[in-house]
C-alpha cells in the first residue's frame, strides 16, 4: 500500500466519523426550529404523583427545592413530596421534615449511590395503598416551574410512560464555569431532545426532571446503579422498545458550582461514568438498530459513542488547521481534503448557533461562547489529573441562585 493510498483511507475514515456526528447534530438543531410545545386543555383525570428527592447531605439546598415543589399548581391531594435521605450525616432529614416533606431515611454502606436509593424508594412506595400513578425524580439542588406536574399529567394521559422535562441550569453571570455549563445543558438537554422529538426518537434521561408511569417498573424494573444511572436506565428503555418523551413545556433548573474547582467531581462523574455504560450498551444498541431495524436504537448508539462536543470540535478544528497549512504553503493530496473538513467545522458551528436560536437563548448564553477555549483547556486538564469515580460523590456548592420563576417553556 502506497503512502498516498494510506492517506486517502485515513482521510475518508476521519471525515466519515466526524462528518456523521457533526452533521447529525446540525440536523437536530435545524429540526429543533420546528418543534412545538404541547397545547390544549388539561385532561379530566389528574393522576396521583409522588415526587422523589434523593438527597445525600443536602441540608443547605433541600429547603429551596421543597419550597419550589410546594408552589406547584397541582391539587395538593394528588401529590406527595418524599425526600430519600440517603446515608446522610447532616440535618437533611430534619430540615425536610420541618418543611412538611415526608422523609424516608436509608442507611446502606454497601449499596451506595442515587441508583440504589431510587430503587429502594420505588419498591417501598409501590407497595403502598392507595398506590401512586406516577413517580417524578427531582435533584435536591433544583427548582421546578409551577406547571411541572400539570405537564407530566398531560403527557401521561396522551400515552407516555417515561418523560423527561427540560433540564437546565440557573443563570449565574458571575461564574464562567456555570455559564458554560448552562450553554452545554441548553444544547444537550434541550435542543437535541427537541430535534429527536420531531423524529420520534427517545429523548433519553437526564437524572433530574424525570417522570415514570408506575406501571413501567413492572415491565422494565429499575436496575441502574452506576454513577450515570439515568443514562443506563434510559438505554434500557430503548432496548425494551420504550420511548422517553421530551416535555419542553416544563423545566427543572439545577444550581451548579460557581467555582470551577468545585465542579471537578461532577464533570468527572458525568464523563468518566459514561465509559462503563458505553462498553455495556453500545454493541447491543447497534445490533438492535440493524436487526429490527430500529432507528431509535441507532440514534441512542450514536449519542452514546459521541465524545463531548467541546472535545470533538477541538479535534476537528485542529485537523482542519493541519490541512490549511499545506494548502497555503505546499498544495497537494492532503490539502485537497481541506474543503470537506471545513464543511465538518460548519456542521459543528451550525449545531451551536442554530441550536441557540431554536432554544430562544438569552444574551448570556451567547456570551458564554467566549469561554469555550478556557473551558476546553480546563476540561482536558481535569480529565488528565482526575481518577474515574467508583461511586457518587456530592458536588460542593457555594451559593444558591434564584432561577426564573415563570414557566417560559409553556409560554412558547
């Protein structure tokens, strides 16, 4: 094999991989422009919800979350708010009780983490009489829009069995780390699910703002216990033929660490935690995608194997620059591939800019684009020096910032 032939093979392979991913992301952003929120009157039936808040040493943030949930405009008799105080060593349970929440205390040194706490709570609550129609999971550092349960009720009445709300971040213009995370959440947790909603694919689960028809757990039991338990259960649902419906009409806002150093454990958990799930599910999704065939499984597979967007674009930009130099100084075989690499760059830029338009982004999210180079360098350093997490570790937070109160998603 000659050198020229090898170069052509490598170029086509790289373009195929990068072009497939960035092109698909650009397509999702374009489709998101045409997504519409659910309209119409509330159904006559109001289901009975239990809102679960898994909490590990969250005495400082649980109060704001409970006040937000108490302010939901849903019949009080049709909702129960339950805090799962999981292996807590602080006053989380007492604070929750003082604010009127029901508290389930769990102590288990062997089976630690959010996934185990949720399964334990699901099992306990499903045996109660009268039973609950649906479960909602909200993180202990979050607040929800007042319409949250009304939106979940509508989707359930229209046949949904698993629902994911918009999962966004509280704005904090004083913190570059928070704002770049808010940008990432907007694209990953809102824009891409909007595009998938048009295609009829599963939105995936984000761990916060999830809702499940109680009957779903009899068909697909919750057996997700890793550090990315939401991702694992969402993929299990896809393999079981279930679809997670996206509900952009309701939003949960999470508070992120203002200082970058306090976000290290969180980002490490998110990204390193995907590795074991990727090894376990990628082959199964790919097989199901081609054997059924199942476009939804192929979509889930592509999402699972796609690297973090900032890493992907850093590689694409580096490769494009490496092709631009020969094109300027010594045109030849390598420089001939510059135009398609520029197209790949354009796909990535389209995903971001069109996605922000589809999300009706505020000015702060556009300003956050200026932090991308700093964020990319910080992530690389964090990824190199950090160790893969073996279990869930609480993220340090410095302050609580008030999110928007109005249900903007419903008004759109």
